[in-house]
């Protein structure tokens, strides 16, 4: 029996899907970990990216931070984080995944605010809106 045939047999066994530790349990675990990491990344990156984009400062710093964080190997981060107060388990995995979610979220929030139509921003200022109202 080849490896592909074994995989097809394993996937067609209903117990591998519904038992504890089966495919559905692992899928749910994956979705929870991913959603928590993206939510944490959004909570950190979006306010910073929106503020930096609104003030127009530190564009080079945003790109630098994005590139540096992408250069950190996943395995190294997953090895270092369990040695901290987070310990082994879900918290360290969520933080590690959030670190890798930060660069695109931060860069896209910054770029999205900076690429807003300048005429629309000027019109909003002309109407007397404050900086936070223009940002919103």
C-alpha cells in the first residue's frame, strides 16, 4: 500500500475526524490560535499604524520594523518565548504568531492612511474637522 493510499484510507475513516484529537478538533484549535494571534496583532499594529500615518512621521521606521520582524525565524521565536514568563503552550504560540502578523498590519495601516486622497483631507480640514475626525 502506497503512502497516498494510506492517506486516503486514513482520511476516509470517520473516527479520525470526530474522535477527540481528530481533524475537526485540530481545525478548531488552529482557528482559535490564528484568530487570537491576528486579533492581538490588530490591537497592537493598527493604532500605531494609524497614528504614524496620520502624523506622517516615521515612514522609514515602519518599513524597517516590518523588515526586521520578518527576518526573525519562526523557530527561533518559538524557542525563545517559552523561556519567558509565557511558558510553554498557547500563550507563547499566540504571541509568536502575532509578532509575524504585525509587519503587514502595521505597514498596511500606515500606507492606507498615507494614501488617502489629499483633496479629501484638505476638504475635511476646510470644513473644520479636527485631526481625529479626519482620521476617522
